[in-house]
């Protein structure tokens, strides 16, 4: 199983981090990274999942799922 970097513990605080699977939890990880993460989180999801996958998740999430200011910036970056 691929490992999520330890710096994601702060944005996945409501989950048992040792059980977090980056493949099974792709939508959650991307959504939390965009909403609550910093540039390091964004770089990791971009390199791990790819721009296309991040865009797909962003386009399928309800607008209220991600903070509006973060969503505007994500749309520029991805």
C-alpha cells in the first residue's frame, strides 16, 4: 500500500491515519488537501494522483464541499 505523507495527519485528523489508504480515500484526501492543506499538500496530490484526477474530483464534488476561496485557487492551479 502506498503511504500518505505524515504531514497529512493534520488534515485527516478525523480518520485513523494508520488505516488511511490513498487509493480508496482518493476523494477525501484530495478534498481535504484542497480545503485545509497547504502548498505541500497540493503538490503531493498533484504528483501522486495527477492533474487530471484532481480536476475530476474537483468537478464531481458539490460546491459547498470545498471552501470557495480554496476552490478558486485550485481551479487556477489544476
